[in-house]
C-alpha cells in the first residue's frame, strides 16, 4: 500500500516523534514513583537507559515496538523504502543488544518494557506490568522483558 500522505508531510510527522519523555515512558515513570521507587532519568550509561535505579543497580528501557523491531502486532515493516527501514531497524536491534551486554558486564541489571505491554490489543493491565517490574527490581534476576500478551485472542 502506498503512503497516504505526501513525502514532505510524512517527513514532518516522523521528525516530530520524540526519543525521550514519550507517553509510555512517562506512564511507567509516574507509576514507579507512586510505588516508592526513586530513579534518575537518561543517565550516562551504555544505550542511554530511560530510567536508572542506582539503589537497585538496575535500568529500565521503554522501547517503542516499531523503532526497535519488536516481533508483535504493533510492528509492521513499512512498504516504502524497505531497504532503508530494514537497515535502520537492524541497526537499532544491534545497538540494543550491545548496550544490554555492556550494562550487564558493568554490573547493571536490565529491564525492557515494550510498548505492546501497555498499548494495543494485547496490552497488559498497568498494575500487572508494575507488579512484574517491582518483583524484578527487588530480585537478583539480571534481565527482564515485559511484552504484551501474545496469547490473547484477536
């Protein structure tokens, strides 16, 4: 399917997408704060985590499913410029993987909350996402990935 807007409009729309302080990120931050977790934002660590919890030696990434190529119902390959998008998404995935490896090597624990966990037809209830994050924060588990419920019926 061809794009429904002209290239100039699409460019303006894409340039307006933020990398920091996104709605999903703000939702997670506010909810963690309400549960008593104190954190730092966008600390200077590999991958530039969205949320840093030094007391728990943990970081949280809140990833958009499209930009990080998540295998869920929210990710669809664009029909226009497929080579560009495949290279871009592959590069983002590689950067994510290397950042997580470096963080773990430096003694940090890493959680990733995917956009599909809090948005879309397979989303989880926010209290369930937070319960999972909270249990992970007080555990010794190194990594966590919170994603939408793929087993939910369409």
